[in-house]
């Protein structure tokens, strides 16, 4: 599933952010970054996915 999220983070960053953290602060921040500048949105989404993959013990709580 992480490979799919990484691919989504490259091509559709808000979708990857939504699948990783749900609707919360990071999701809306990612939409804003993607609308203004695509590359920062992509980097933010990749950061969210990799951070989540590195620590699987964190529950999927929106806004964290």
C-alpha cells in the first residue's frame, strides 16, 4: 500500500495526503501547497507518507 501512496504523492499529492492523514490540517495544507506550487505539495505528501511508513504504531488520527 505504501508504494501506491508514494506514486499518488508524486502525481496526486492531495489524494496521498488524504489517504495518509485523513481530512485535517496536513490535508488542507497540502491542497494549498499543491494549488500554489505543485512541487512543494508533492514534497509535503511524500514527507507525510514516508513519516507514516516509518512509524506504523501511530494511529491514523486526522490533524496529527
